[in-house]
C-alpha cells in the first residue's frame, strides 16, 4: 500500500486527534468529528445517512472533599451530577453493610470488596449482571447525599460508577487517600463537585455505495472518553474506515460494503450502538459478516485479529488472505467492544486491535496520553491493505 496510504491515515489523525481532540458523545467536539467524517465520506462518493439519538453533554469541573479542615483529593466520576453538600462519612465495604446501613443524608464511601469492579450503568442494554443492579438500586433507595468510591484499580483512577442516569452525585478517591477517609468515618465532611449535564444529541454515520443491501459492515467508533484525545481509541479506527472507503470506491469491489462510524462506545449507555443494533442488525439482518476496528496500530506489539462465529470455510478464506500480512496475528476472542453487536445477533465478526492494548487500558488508553505518537502508521496501513485484499476476494 505504501506511503500514500500512510500519509492519508496520518492526515485523518491530525484532524481528529490534533485539531479536534476529545470527542465525547454529546459534546461540541463530537459534532465536529461527525461533520469531518461525513464530509470525507460524501467527498469519496458514498451516500451517507445520520442515525440520530438523544444523549447528554456532560462537562466536568473541579471536585473537593473536606474533612475536618483537611482537603482530600477526589475526582467527580464521569457523567456525575454536581453537588455542594455536607454529611457524615459512612464507610461501606460489602453488600451486607450496604443492605443494613442507613445512609439517608450522609456521604457514603464504598471501598474494598464492593468497589472492586466497575458497575454497569443502570440502563445499559447489552449486559448487566444482577449484582451490579442491586448495588445501584440500594444506593438510590437509601438516598445518601453523595457517594464516593475507591478506585477499582490500584494503578489508575477507575471509578465504580460512570452513569449519566445515576441520580446521586459521585466521585472517585485515588488509592493513596483511601485510608485517611476510612480513619474519619462518622465525621462530618463537605463534598463539592462541579459538573453539568445538559440535553444533547449525537449520530452514527452510515455510508453505503448505491445498490443492493450491504453484505459486509465495517465499524469503528468515533467517540472518546471525556478527557482523552483518543488516537488509538479510536481515531485510528475511523482513519482506517475512511482510507479503506476511498480505496474501495476507486476499485469498486463486487460486494456491497456498509461503513459505520459508531458514536457511543465510550459513552455510558452506548446510544449509537443501541440504535445501530436495533435499526440495522436486527432489521436488515442480511450481513455476511462484520469487521470492527478499534485500537490498531499501537507502536508496541503486533496487530491482533480475532474471529467470532465464523463458518469454517469463510474463516479459511480470511486466513488465506491474512497469510500475506505476517504483522497481523490471530489472538483469542475478547468480549468487549463493538464487534459484540454482531455476535449478539449471531452474525460472524472479525475484530482487529493491537496485541498490547489490553495492558495499557486506563493507563494510556482513556487518558490524556493517548496521542498520535503512539501510532505506527505502517501497521495501520497494513490493516487497510489486509481488509482491502479481503473484501476484494469475496
Ligand atoms: Zn475503543
């Protein structure tokens, strides 16, 4: 594929990451990204439709907790309501304590066992374990004025709750501050979190060539978490989609392809994914397979590809094409990401990412560190060539 493709991929990243930056669903930057991608696709000759949905635009501000005159470092959880409250600190370590505790008017601090893994947002449609729902509903029933939680990770700040539908202001406490709060249980504290939630909208972009119904869907999400420029996650996926789209248009393959820029993979309730699933995958339902690109091109490691629900003849065909690309290796399936939309409907899905991204999740990915300098454009160009080769041979 060579230099021209690499240059084109880089150009898209410079706009999405360098000029636009964080692209949280519902934010003004997200609209800028929608417009950029839409213009690029239309310019290439696709007919493009917006698939719109309602969401919120959440903006963060400062947060502080003061206990007996001492300020403790906290951060408002993404999508939290704002607050300026005073209440007694009540520490909750497990479900039994939550069930038995009286939290009315207090500031609940969840730590230890009960705060060990992030809870699914209460209206998350695809997967939502009853244990998670139980914790959320108990908190909402017991009406503490605010909820704080220790980070779910020792290495980075991972909030227990990130949910724009959760009705109690909440914030996350860095690992180093946990013991101080535990010492102060029963004491009165002041918690102030600045944030706004305002009604907004967002859209997926669906690009098709004219003609019959699409057989192959190629997806990449365009949104980011609120604070990250999102180069690996996932400007690089959008750049792949746009660059591949242009190649496909110039060579006119024999198969109908639908390019989908999804909007909501990193937003709490996945609104773009939900509407695409309902309106396209459930209804049209004639897809041969889906391809999802997210987090490819990391400078460390290789490109990983994984097969979900493929019949063996089609899998063999794809593996034969992959042989020409030794820098793309087969890895074990992983159950998070937009490829699962296809899997849920029983449509075969091919998922592409970098073999080393799993280790940098929440350390680099989802943080301000996720910049263009992490990307090896040769690797991205190789994925474009692989997908182009694959689609051309169908
Ligand atoms: Zn992603």
